[in-house]
C-alpha cells in the first residue's frame, strides 16, 4: 500500500463516518440554529481539534493503551457520560427557565443569558470536550489507523495526515450543515422553535450519555 492509496482509502472510511448522524452533527446543528454561524463553526472546530488529538494519540500508541486498560477506558467512558448528561441537562434547564421568563414577560433577560453563555471560546471548548471525552473516538483511531499506515511510513506524521483528512471532510460536512441551516434560520430563530430545539438536543445528549455510561455499542 502506497501513501497516496492509504490516504484515499482512509478518506472513504472517514467520510462515511463523518456523514453518519450522531452526537457531533446534533451539536453543530443546535449551535447553528440557536447561536448563529460563528458559534456553530466554533463548535465544529472544537470537534475537529479533538479528532486531530485522537489521531496523534493513536499514532503514538496512546489509544492502544486506552484499549488495553479496561480501567482507563471505563474511567474515560464515565467521564464522557457525565459530561454529556451535564450538557444535556443544562440545555433542558435553560429551556425551562426561558419558558418561565417568557411567561413572566422577562424574555430580554433570557436572551442575554443565552448570549453570555455562548461565547466563541465556550462553543469551541464544548466541541473539544465532547470529542475528547468520547472513548469510542480513540478506539476507532486505534483500530483503523494502523491499517492505513504503509510499511516504512513514519507513524506520527501519517497519523497527523490521516486525522487532517478526516478533519477536512468534517469541515466540509459541517459547513454544508451550517450554511444550509442559515437559509431557514429566520424561521428557526423564533424563541418557541429554539426552545424545542434545545429541549430535543438536550434529551439527545442525555441519551448519548446514558448509552455511553451503560457501555452500549
């Protein structure tokens, strides 16, 4: 296997994984709808930063250690589950508070609170944390990366290149989602619609957290 054929083959596998509906897509869509294009791209870049970290870790063998140690895997799995549940419950609580403020005629304060919690840096950190605290990302890279590193190729460099390919595909996919969402954002930007979106996304995150905590594949 040559370097070029390895990259092309990996691109096909990573591309299929990228467009598969899941947690990353849900987070980016939620950010695009409720927070706007800049925050959505920040969330996407945080996710892609985590992918790059996992790619480098897999290249140097850290993912192999994670997979070999059930204790480390379980610790990361539980941490990831708690983090996802925390994000989801936070969204649901904000939805309930904003609904109460709207009923009380205090919608402006709710909008201000949403804007304050949705800085660019926090959106990026949310995406990064979600990616890094998902042990299945590490297991994927540990299982797949060695198969696409040609004999004699430097592992670290090849790992970075393959992760960068995955990131590029992710950026294209997330960009399509974000710009597509902007076309209908005027309708989606209604307070009532955003509350529904936050409630659904929060429930999805809690569901992912429970599934991760139970160790379901």
